[in-house]
């Protein structure tokens, strides 16, 4: 499990090219393109509970499964390697940096299986699928990604969810939640980047509830 410290921003489509150049100049390296195929999976059976009951401590989570996108593959059944990600709700309180616990594990799908059968065996099913397409640069310990989210149309084509804007995510992963020194250092690095980009890209933390993958349904 890692602690992911992050900041987010948004730019318009017309700002994309100049922002890519600026990030390349800032980091001293050309942005690298990436496209990630992502599945969002939910429990087939959602457990309801009474407030303050013993089951109130039982948490169910939505799962993210990620794999490098391959346009030669027809659908998700042809993908055999996935990264399973479970993320907790970001820490509460007045914070300048978003801090979120994330657990990841690799899944290798056997030849007689598909990712759907693997998920079915643990009581999950695919709710949505989408692509994250953009560019990535590294600035010291910080990973900076500028991307759009693409969803599949009724005709089976991938189309931007919002073709007017790009999202920017800047993050650092710290291995241990008890590593206070690295957490503080990483926060300072992100705040320094925020200050460097002030007036060009405004970085901030989103509403923590938007990043909450827990499923909490009461009776």
C-alpha cells in the first residue's frame, strides 16, 4: 500500500500544445504519450447495514483495473495482464495536498479465463470501461500527467468525455504512511510545483468525496 500525494488542474483544449511545451521545458524532457485501458468494477451483491451495527465497519469498494491500451485487441477479453487498484477516500481536514491510500496488485488472466470470469469469481462485475489518453513527464519525484478520458459510444468508437478540456494530475507515491519525513518532503515538492505553475496552470485538491470508491449503503 502506498500513500499517494496529489494535486489536480484543468486546461482548455487550446492550451494543450503550449502546456506540453512548457512541461517539457520545465522538466528537461519531452512528454511521453500513454493510453491506459481502465475498467471500473462493482460488487454484484451490495451489503446493506444498520448505522452503528457491527456490520457498519464492513466496507465494500469499487475496483479499478488498468492495462496499457492495445488497439489491435477487439475487447477486454483479449487482455491478459491487469493492475488491480483499490483506493481509500482521501484524508479529511484542511489540507493543501490530497493524500490517499492506494493498494495495487497484478492479475494474470489464464488462457481459459477472461477478466470478467476472474472478477465474477470474487463477486464483482464490470460497471464501466474507459481510456485515459495523454502525455506524462517526470519532474524530480513528481509524475505529471495531462490527459483526457474517452468512453465508448453506441457504435463502439472511443470518444472524449469532454473534448473541450484536459485534466492535469501531479502526484508522488510514498511507500509507507509512517514515513513522515518523505510525506512532508513530497508535500513540499508538490507545493513548490504549484507555485511554479501559478498563473499558467492552477493546481488544487478536488472534493475528497469525488475520489471515494467506497460503497456505503444503509438500510
